C-alpha cells in the first residue's frame, strides 16, 4: 500500500468543502454559471461542475455534457485565480466633505482554492514574483489554502506541456488531487503538500491509496502530456521574439486583431493596472481606485502628449514579446503558462502558438536562405 498517499471518495470531497468552510475559509472553486465554468465561492461540494466538460478552439468555448460525473473533467474557463489575489478593481483612498484623506480599508479574505490546475498554480507563482512588492497581493496570498487538481484531460487549446508548467502539479499546494473514475468508483488520489494540508485532510475520512491507484493516477497525468491540443514551437522563444521585431507577421496579425484586450483580461499572469480618480455628482466625495489595464489600450503607452504604441501591430508585438521574451529579463521566467485562455477567448481566433510557429518558420527560412 502507498501509505503516504491517501484516497478521498466523492462524498469525502464534499466533506472537505464543509471542513474548510467550518475552518473559516471562503472556498472558491469551479461551478457552472452563464454557460461557462467559472470560479466562484462555493457553499458546498454540490456546486462543483459534476458531469460537465468543455469544447474549446480559437475563438470558441462551449459547455458539453460528459458521460460521467467528473468534477474536474474540464479545462480552463474564462476566469483565473488572479482575480481573487489581484482584483480587477480596488479602492485606494477617498476624501469626505471636510477634505480628510481616508485610506481604503482592505478586508483580506481567508481563501481556500479548490481545483487549481498546474498551469494556474504556476501562474500564481509567477504573480508572486511580479507582485512581490505589492502589499495587497502578499496579504491576500498569505494564509491561502490550495487544493490542486492534476489534469488528465487537457483541452483543445491547452499547451502547458510545452511551457513545462503541467499537466501535473509539482509543488506549491497543500493538497494535490487526481480524479479517478472507473469500475472501482469515483475517487481522488490525494498527495499531501504541507502540514496544514495534512491537518485539514485529517478531519476528513480517507483511506490508504493502493499502489495500483497511485500508478493509475500518475499514468493519467503522463498520458495527458501527450494529448495537448497545442504546443509552442521548440527552440529559444526569447531569442525568436527579439530577432522577429521587424517581421511582417506582426502587420498580418494586426489585420485580424481587434485590440480588444480580451487576451490580457483572461491571462492568469497579466498584471498591469492603471489608476482612476472619481467623484460623485456633488463634487464633495472624491477618491482614487486601481483597475486592471491592458497594453492593447491606446492610452496604455501614453507619454507626454502621445502614445508610444499607436498601431495594432506594435501593441500585439508588445504583448506577445513581453509574455514570451522580455518577461525573463524582468522576472526570470516566461510570462506564459500555456493555459490557452488567450486562444479560446480571442474573438478573432488568433492563436499565440500558431503565430509563434509562423515567426519560427520565417526565422528558419531566413537562416536557410
């Protein structure tokens, strides 16, 4: 028996949610809402998307019914965990009628994230580096309880294997689950990743995992790596982006790109913000707030009378080059974790892996010539 690894049955997963709620955590996990699998606070395990999967393609995302009751049998939805650690909108300060400055009181929630995929776990780690100096992010991340979910069924636009961020989780979690459904029932092989994870799991009925179950779980994750819907081209993407600065490919992409910023809004690592000053109709109450921004916005690069990047091709090039290349210079890693959200939620169906492959092919052609 693999005594260091446990097994939790389906009822046990519901009980785990109950325990976390009883421990004072606000449990966030996947659920079905508005024809998508979204992340939201859960009141019970019954709200998990049992029996739901998704079909994805460039510019396409659709729910589909599964033939089983898997709760993690789906790929990334339109939201990432970023929104709970780096909120889309955050008040900074305000003043009252007497002009007194009042810093915004930020109530930090004690979250438990349920069902975090390897790509999103990597994204949280990346944001931890990027926003290390942000007191808000650090406070929100402290005390976070993370239940990871190994991926055994990647989606059509997933490419985490080629970014070396998945499909299996490798650390940074309190509990790691691998879902199994077969003739022996519906259950989860559980790997304990922290002392807090061990304590919480001890409050739920489990049993020792059989060697066969551990092997089945690992084989499922390994097989998922070979079933990715997409892949980044092999080679040095950092150098490719740098040497492709003047490529005509950018203009061709721009002819299709709507510069809507969807890719940055759904990306689990995009972190840019701007500030807005607001006032009420009386002019007696003013304040300042922070909100997400996008490098696709014309005003994003506004400096002293004009925008640095006025064309669509320069803005798309900025986003993709930063994500795959200059992010390394700033933070030591890639800014892309291969979740595929930018592909599925692009209304023009632009595929970052296809465009990277085009740039690589163009570069190879130049070398060959």
